[in-house]
């Protein structure tokens, strides 16, 4: 699924993510592209972070979502809190050039 929660209100986003979780518990594989890091960390059991067509990291949310990776890939300083909620201290555009 390519950005399945785009344009959905929060209630429908949660419903959709729960539905994908139910499919997973039925033994089905769900692959989704998500730009919302909180959503990806909360609902996915495996993440792949890409930049410029290259895999920068892959693994569980706990393995992947680190301050160092967020700094490298997104040029932001962030703290990771329990429950994988991100605290954005500074946001800057990355220069992929």
C-alpha cells in the first residue's frame, strides 16, 4: 500500500492501521509506504528506512528509530520516548543533492 492513510482523518487512519494489524495476525504480510514515523513505529513490526533509493536501515522500530538515524536521514534532532513517540526539537529540510 502506498501511503494508505493519506487524506484520512485520524479516526479512519487508526481503523486502517488496526485492520492491517488484523491481517498480520491472520498470517498475511502487509507492506506499506508510510511517511508518518510515529505511525510506522507504532503499527509496524519491521521498518525499512530509505533515502535517495538506498536502504539506510531495517529492523524493528526499536532498532531502526534512533536519534542518529533521524539526524542522518532527515536532518533533525529528535529524542525517542517510550511508545516510540518522537519529540522533534528542530526540523530542517534535508539536502539530498
